[in-house]
C-alpha cells in the first residue's frame, strides 16, 4: 500500500494535536482557562436542565442546586450515574420527547439486571459526534487517504456511518465495510480499494495482519486507528511491524457519544474531547477523585448532550491522567491508555493480582495468536489457568509452527505474568483453535472473556 498521508503528516508530527484548536473553538475559548470556564458553565447548565427535564435526575439531583457548583472540583459533590441506572431507568433519563430521539443504541453487555442499556441521541448529538470524528481523524488521516472502516453501524446514525460522514468532511475517502466477518474477503477489499488507513477493533485488525503475513502479502499502510476500551500494546507492535504503519488509539464508548479521546503523534496518552465531556479519575472503592498519575476508574459528565445527558457516569474502565503537558505541546488533558476494566482483575490465592491486560500482552505477542479465552479456577491441587487460543494457521497438533505453540505460549506467559507458582503446581491447559478460518466476529471479545 502506498499513501500520500504518511509523507504529508511527518513534518508536523510534533505539533500540538489538531484536536486542541477544535476543542477551544467549540468551547468559545482561546486558552485553557477559557476552556475550564466553558466546562463549568456547561456542567451547571447540564445539571439544571437534567433536573428540569429528566425524571431520573429530578429525583437523583433533588438535593443539588446548580449554584452549589462553584468550581470544577465541585463536580465531586454530585452523585454518580451507573450502568445499572441506565439499564433500570431507561426512558426516565431522557431530557427530550421521544419524538426528538434520532437514534437509540442498544447495548447487550452484561449487567446485574439482565436488561440491555439503551442510549438515546438527538440529531444535534449525532452532529457533535460527526464533528469529533472529523477532527479526531485529522490526527492520522488527510484528504488523500482512503479509509477502510471495519466498525459496525453502516446504516444511518451507526458509528461506521457517522465516521464516514466525518471523513468526508475531512476530504478523505471513507470505505465503509463493517466488522470483519470473512478475513480473506476483508483483506481482498483492503488491497483492491488501495486503503491507506484502517479503522477497526484490535483483534479484528490483528486477524487481517496475521492473514496477510500467512498469505505472503507485503502490505504497507499509512496509519491504523484502533477503537475500543483497551488496546493491547502487543497488537500495536505487531501492526507497526507487519504493516509498517503508525498506530493510534481511540477511546470512546456509546455512552460518551461514541467518541472520547484520541492519541496524538506523541503517543503519550489520549487527548480528550473536553468541550463536550468532563472527565474524572476516581478511586473505584471510595469514589474520591484522584490526582494525575494515580490509577482509578474513569468517570465522565456530558456537557453538551441533548437527548440523554449523563452526569458522573462510571465507565468501569481503569486509567489515570498523565501529569504535565503532552510532548506534542498541547495542554489538553491527557488520559493514559486504558489498560483494563474493573472486574478484569483476578486475585490469586497467594494474593497476587492477575490482570486480563497482562494476558493480552503475553498472548497477543505470540505469533499466530488471534484471540484467546482464559479461565482461572481452583481444585484440590491448587489454582489453575486454562487458556484457549484461536490461531492463524491451524491447531497445535497440525504441524508447522502450531506444534510448538503451547510451549511458546507458556513461555510468553511465564515472562509476562507472575504465575510461576501456579505453573509449578499445575501446568497450563491448552486448547488451540482448529478452525483458523473461523469468522472473526465470533471471536470472544475482551469484555466477554473470563479470567
Ligand atoms: Zn499530544
């Protein structure tokens, strides 16, 4: 693959992220102090409007007067909103009439109530998302780029379609595809369309890279945007090596309005969509806000959302603010790459912590591994860790590199994960996927994996 975008972007690599002037303009500000004033004003307005228009917030914020919020630190005086609130309360969170809702996104994630989460957006809310996508993508793509979109939602109002609209405004050529179902077919599209940029979910883009290598295709892209809550470093390294491209993380959830923050060329963390969202990092247990450098749960409040504002929404994602300014020179707040979610940490019998992110880094670094499923259990012999691998190129017993896979995987885990004691008591159990051409959409995603 060749691209004009790469050469065009390199000389400006360490200029402040293009998100900064956009955020300031959206905030009607010329400096960071002005941005903070906008956030305070918008937070007060959001609280006042939510109390007035949403039956849920009328109850939840009954004791709060918008005037109580004298500065941005006072956001900590407001109660949290949880995923269970959204599941349980549904339409009671709405601040507009149902007729003003342009799009409802239903999220079938696990929860204590079994109800799906439904997030409502107005046309104005969607416009803000398109605006963010246009300026967020300008970090890594330019007018000459052809951008293959491997995200769901190709229909009007879906994430793929909103991203395509943002890219068109940027002058780039969007190539909407949808999630990778057939890896070979997606690889053929990538080549036939001469895509220079790919946007996708980490394990699906990894599958494309691995298949390209196994088919002997030398591909070269300008850049890749990986969009999810957690991007394993091992996947980034593989993409950089095998596609000779720059890899950027995007952090965003449906609740955030699909976009939250994106890395700049310095790759020091995520620059946040601060005109529209106020982020906090809080202690997951006490709920107390944490200073930069300390890891806690990411919490955000919407500042400009019309249909369904969320105030102090607990994401369940764990991260920290990066102290000091970004090496790119921007003074926008910088959020560390999200490493894991609450609940993705298992405490072993000996008290050691095992993070899903540790397994990600160990296992995605092993050539051929496309995805995995891990289970931690205990029996009379002690604790055990069972790892099922889905691999490119065949199962463990079918020759090639496969035969050595359990050994290589165990070695990778031993290097990266503090589980030596567990290895001594009980060897790892492996089941290697024997269907290398399985549809990637059926690969277990990070949130559904068990540790
Ligand atoms: Zn930066």
